[in-house]
C-alpha cells in the first residue's frame, strides 16, 4: 500500500525526518532564481526519501509536514497556498490514499492553487490498479499543470516502517490478502523514480507504473523476513471484516478502518500481481528484490 499504512504508523507515533539543504544547481528557466520543490508529507516513507535525495542533488527543498517549519496538512486547505508559494515543482502524496473519496476534490483544489502560484510540474504518487486513484490524477491535471503519475505497488517497507511491523514483531501478521501475490516495491527504488520525474531525468506528463521484480504472496514475504531475522513469523489470512475490526482495536476510526479493509480487498484480488517494468524504463536498471530489502532491514535492526 502507498500512503495509508504509513499514516496508520504515523498515528502510532512513528515519525521520521530527513536532513535538508538550501543549496541548488538548478535555476528556473529565464531567471537566476533557484528552483524550489515542495515535498508534501515530507516525513512519510516516500516523502522523506524524496526530500533527502533532492537535497543531496543540490535542489532547494521545501519539506511540508503538519508540524514542521513548512506547514502542510491535507486536512487543512489553508496550509496549501503558503506551502506552494514560490515553489516551481511539487511532489504530491495524498493522505490517506488517492483512492479515498476525498482525494479527487482535494487534488482538484490543490492543483488550482498550485497553478495560481505558478507551480509548473506536479508529480503525484498514485496506486496501481485503483480506478478511484486515476480519477484523482485527472482531477489534479485539470489545473493545466504538467502532471506525472507514478503508480506504485505495495511498499516493502510497510513491513518495517508501517503498520505491519507490529505483527512482524509479534510473530504473527494478520492481513486480508489470502494467497494473492504482490510485486512489492522498495521505497528507495520508488523514491529514485520520483526524483527522476521531478528533475527532468525521466519522461514527464505521463504515467509510470512501478513494482518490484517478482510477485510474492504475503506468506512468502513474511517467510523472507523470518529467514533474514532468524525468527519464527507467520502470515495469517483473515477476512476483510475481521481486519477492519482489528484496525478499530488499534484505534482507527470505524469509517477509516472499513475503507482500508475494502481497499485492500479490492487491490489484492490478483489483478495487480504481474510485475511492471517502470523502474527499469525510468532508471535503466532493475528494481531490487524483496529478499535484499529483508536482509538489509534486518541488519539495520528494523525488527530487533
């Protein structure tokens, strides 16, 4: 999953941030003013990686978050204009997910405000195989700005930085995926693609569909983590309603819990199981496998 699981972890207090710089080698065409990139949700799994990469490349980064110096909150429209003012490009990661009913109206308004502030390029993180997300992409594009959509599969990092981590640590991960396989993408690969589209190193104004190199069932993914950690961990398939009840016990509001459960059931019916070649098309290299992620996360102490 894209934003949703990270936001559930955010509710549990898992916050991370990256170091930003103010130097840049890029200037706006026809001016000497450095270009500025707004990164929405800059403390999330993708946002902090995108912001750090842009900063390391010498770009001016405006790291938007609910509590940071650049305030940006999808639930507070009054924060959008000030965050966009003076920006030339923006990375758009909507909370809680682009398939949410509120996404299309919000992105239409965000795009309008961005266009009013002269933001010329919008790169939006989207969901693979989500018709509602496509509608939100189109709503964002109604602004007239150049919109690039990066449609991603489930993040591998959901097991170490998102809501799955509690189940992994407990030795038992319940989830409504059955035996359906998913080509999990590593957040670092996704961030590299996003940065390429933000910095003129990849085709823009198009759709990039990105996944990992192979599809694994959740049982197989959990087994990889078990091998990497040397611990006994099992995947427990549950029904959608049972998972919604579990989310409610974790403290999510009932409406959000049932939305997420229904979304997971919709996405994990097999139509997203085939890997896509978007990472190689954009970066000229293959995406990294889930086993590499599991080994590196275990070595870094993600499940200690």
